[in-house]
C-alpha cells in the first residue's frame, strides 16, 4: 500500500494470521479498496497531529466455528458503523504462534475518527467517539 501523502510504501504481504478483512460503511455498505479509502482519510485530515482512526481489538469466542466468529465480528462492526456513522475496517485474526493461548481468535477494528456516509464520503469529526470531547461534555 502506498501512502500518497508521504510516498512511503507499507508492505503487509508478510502479515500472517489474517483470515479476512472488510471495510464496512454505514447502512450495510462495504468497499473493496482499503488502500484508496485510507489514503482519502489521510487527505481529509489537514492537521499533522490529526487522529485518523482508533483501533479496538475484540476477542471472539473459540467455542464458535470460524463462520460464526466471522459473522459475529461483521455484525458488531456493522452495528458500530451504523450507530456512529463511521467506517470500520475489520480484520479477523487467528491466534499467533507467539501467543500462549491457541483460543485467542480476535478481530482488529479500525474505526474512522470522522463520519462517513454509505457511499464512503467523509464528513466532520465523530464527536461521540472522541474521548476528549466526551470528557469535556461530562459523558
């Protein structure tokens, strides 16, 4: 993946343990081109210290089969996208070889810091997901 802002190439080809990844938008929409979307996010935020996204790692029940774990992760990501009108890049992972627990199935959710509509157009900051705004508002 090439960062069009800096020209840096990010090579994720050696990344292991990723079963599947989906870029989920509000309203049950999905996009296929993760790289173009995230480059758009980079260009959307003008400040050099801008928060582009927040990452959340969620554990998935080892008792479920792979299809059920995937369905659970996709539905959870879709619920976040719909509720907060953001995009969620959801990647399903298997337990790593370094991990001592072979049941550590999990998903990484990369949640945009700005609103996104079902077509992928970017909007203003998602204040409900900003911890500083929430703290100042007493939430």
